[in-house]
């Protein structure tokens, strides 16, 4: 081969790695900035960065593996890649299943000293590790029974087979949710009217969740205060410390007027468990309160967007909007309306079509893995790779496909929420423990994702990548058989359950709604949400009037017009300015009075009039 071409290839590989490194770093940094709360420590951010970054960088390493294999590699390069994959796998295994898992549990503990939190984390992880070790020991016994010549390499392969089996089962579950969920999300966002109806139903749901969390917070505080009166002085001092650690305005809420059944001997574990429940309810309330406010703003904007479209306006009639001073400002208003009304919906529609096409290809590939002769017709990536062995071509062929595969899988993972225990909440609402746990889970799934993707690529007619040689050990365990080919076939069943929303309905019927991916908001009334949006819209317009902002012409309702008509005009006299100032003061008083009568209940946290849940042990 020409040395000049070799030099060009090396330069291009280096450039590709720099690009992938920059993209992975930016994506990971964006996720941390988007999800991490303000209280997240820098160590939690570093651990999360390592987990997410390592999983994204595999997209860059895997094409290099395929490129080396397809171009007559030497024995030394094969050994080097084998060492690299083994180092990456086992270092990630030790960190994700050991060190980082303990740290995630440590972040979720609520003890007041680091040593107590560390001991609590070790106890919890010891329990889970004992269960995992028990399952692994059972498979090891089966392996020793069936294996003719058990060796250390066989035991190591067994561990890799178990983790790969666990990862493949999780991938198929999350992948089925992403293949259905991503196109559905894009299609919903492509129609402003549909988005508006969903926002109205979501507001009704959030209101009921907030009311439930509100009552649960008061119940938890009541239990803690009852524990304080029924235990010794040492434990009572600890409970007082717990009550002081609960942030305001939640810590000063009144107790309920009935008693809860408590055990005779109240221990430190009981207090810690109740503290964990109360803080979980507080976090949930904050998350849903933030989501409620964002839904209100989105609902008001969509309502104004739909009204502007129906009235054929060249702008979105928003509160505080002043009339354009020149043609350029008028053109910007028109572009703003055009983007939200025409371009953005069409873009969502195109993305939905692309997601559907990729989803169909992945689904057909997964369902035909068990039949190689049929699978080769649904593996276009493998066919394209056989035509061109250039590194840049391999990256361009595999990059988008592997990126979409990762996006489908992580969409399901990021959508999954376990109430009061785990959940990724946008707009800086995710606590440290959930953030770190999500990054750990992502890193655990990275290798099984690449393994399953290589099965879909179907490189049977070419040399197997080094990655597949290292990881392709699931079929070595006699009990599992061809698990990597059989289990993906049931993805069509999971997809049907997600498309018909059967999974969420089954979880709800089993009283396990907290384990659902997405809550179905269609069961909630959209009229109540519409009333909340109308109320918020009136509040926004009152605030705009109280600030004396000139309204744009063309609004039918005369009450929306600005009271200070000369605000944007020439300079007024002192007497006119004084009268305008007095008039604005009067208007502010009227607006404040109206806001108190019509303000959404969630804006001010008032729990004094909360109706307690019905209890059997009510005081006489």
C-alpha cells in the first residue's frame, strides 16, 4: 500500500477520534447540566461523567475494531485489541458493580455523618451483592456439572456470560420502549393542538400528584413527631435533628389530628426509614411542582400559538409584546411564528419518519436472529461494510446506526422512574444518587449494546471483530444455549405491549404504577387543565398590565389594552408623570387583589387546610 495513503488514513483516524471525543464530552456535559440539581456534589458529577462518557466513546472504538479486522490484521494488532477490550470490560465491571454502586447508595443515605452513611451503604450493597453472588454461584454449580474440563478461563467466561445475559434482557426491554416511544413523541410534538390536549391532561395529573405528595409529607411529619414523644431522650434528640434537617416550608407544617399505629420499640432504623420516606416525598413534590409550572407556561404559549394561527396573525400574541418599530422587527415576529407553526412541526414529522424507519430495520433484525438465512436480508449494514473497508466509510456507515440504537435503548432507560427512589428529571431536578445510578446503569449496558448491535450487523461472511470474540461466550454455557439469538425475538411482544400501553396498564392493575415507563395521561380530564391554563394566562396579563407594558393592537378584548397609552411616546410633563404613577399604584393594588382570588393553588404552598386521609385510629 502507498505510504502516502497510509499517512492520510492515520490522520483521518486521529481526526475522527478527536471529533468523537468532543461529541461525547459535549453530550455528557449537556446531560449533567440538564439533569443534575444545584445540590449535586462535584464528585457525583465526575462519577456520572465517567459512566456516560465511557458508554458513548464505545461508538468510536467499535468501528476501529471492525476496520482492523477487515484489513488483514497482524497477530500483534489482534492481541492488542483483545487486551484493550478486556481492560475496558473488567475495569468497568469492578467500578460499576462495586465501587460506584456503593457510592450511589452512599449518596442516597440520609444519615448525618459520613461514617454512618458509609456503613448504611455497605449494608445495603452487601445485601444486593449477596443475592447476585447467590445467583452466580447457582450457575457456577450448573457449569461445573455440565462442563467436561472446568478451567479458570471457563469460570471467567461464565461471569461475562451472566453479565451479558442480564444486559441483553435489559436492552430488549428498554429498546422496545424506545422504538415505540421516540416516534410517538415526535408525532405528538408535530401537532400543536395534540400537544395542547396532552398538556391539559398532564396538568390535571400533576395537580392530583401534588395533592397526594402534600398529604404524604404531612403524614410523614406526623409520624416523626409521634416517634419523638414515644422514645428515649437520645433517640428523641436524633428525631429533632431529623425534623430540623427537613427544608422549609415543609418542616414547619402542622401535624394531622389522628394517630398512626407505631410499634412499642422504636429503633434508629425506624426513624431513618421514616426520614427517607419524608425526604423522598419532599423531593417528589419539588419535581412535580417544577413540572406543573413548566406545563402551565407551555400550555399558555400553545394556546396563544393556536389562537394566532386561527386569527391569521403575523405574530404570536404574547403578554408584554410591543408593536414592532420597523420592518425588521416585524419580520422577526413573523419568523418566530413561522418556526413554531410550520418549520418545527415539519421537522418533528421528518424525525418521526426517520425514527420509524430505523425502528423497523432494528425490529426485523432482532426478530430474525434465530434464522441466519433469513437474517441476512435484514442486515444492510453488514452488506455495506463488505463493499468498503475504508475507515471513514466504516464510521459513516456504523455511526448513525449505532447512535440510533443507543438512543432507542437509553430513551427507555431515561424514561423509567421509580417513585421516591429513582428517576431522571430534567431542568436540574435530579438528585445525586439517581444521577450516579443512571450513569452506572448506562455503563453496564454499553458492552451488551455493542454485542447485540454486532449480531444485527451480521458479519458472519467476514472476519469476526475482536470485540465479538471476547464477548461472544454466552453460548458456551450449556444451560443458556443460544440465548443471544432466542431472547431478542420476543422484542415484538414488548413493542406490542408498549404500543397498546398494556405494560403500564398491567403495572397499574398490579398496584405497581411506580414501575411504569410513562404515565398515561389520557385518563385525566383536559377541562380541568384548560381552566388552569386560562387562570395562568389571566395572571400573566395582569402582571403585564401592572408593569405598564404597551399591548399590541388587534386584540379583541379591550381589557387587555395597556392603561398607559403614552408610555412609548414623547417625554411627559412632571404633572402627567405623577398622575401616571398614582394610576399605576392603584392598578397594582387591583391586580394583587385579583391574583389572590384567582392564583393557582400550587404557586403558594399552603398546607393548613389539607384534608387528612381517612384513618382508622382517629382521636375521639
